[in-house]
């Protein structure tokens, strides 16, 4: 049996954690600071990984203000949600193929 390939964009550890965090939210969105805190990432690393996900159209980034403070919101797009679901299905297929048959 030939095993399927994993999405290389999602498979990178930090990006996988970002998408998992967004997918776990009821609204599928988080502020930049919430992501930074939940994932214990530096601002620079998070920003870099978000850029990759945004260019792949897996997330959308909206910048604005809350009161007088800058606010950045990150949301999972429908394309990103579908890609994440496909990634999880692919992992399930790989795991099933590795389990011994009884």
C-alpha cells in the first residue's frame, strides 16, 4: 500500500500547532497575542509562520485597533480548515496502515 503525502505547509511543527489551536476555537479565530501565549512562541517566529500560512490562504490576518491599541486577529479560512481536516485524515490513514492486522 502506498502511503499518501502529508501537506508540507501544515507538517512543520509550529504551523501544525497554529492550525490546531485555531481549529480548536469555536470561532476558529484568535488574537496574535493569544496565539503567542497559548503556543509559547516568540513574536518573530509566530509572525514568520503566520506569513507562510497566510500566503497559502490557510489563514486570514486582520489588523486594526481595539480602543487605541493595535489588535491583530488570525482566523482559519475554509481552505485552511479543509486542508487541516485532510491532513488529519492522511495521518489516520498512515496510522491505520502501520497497525498490524488481526
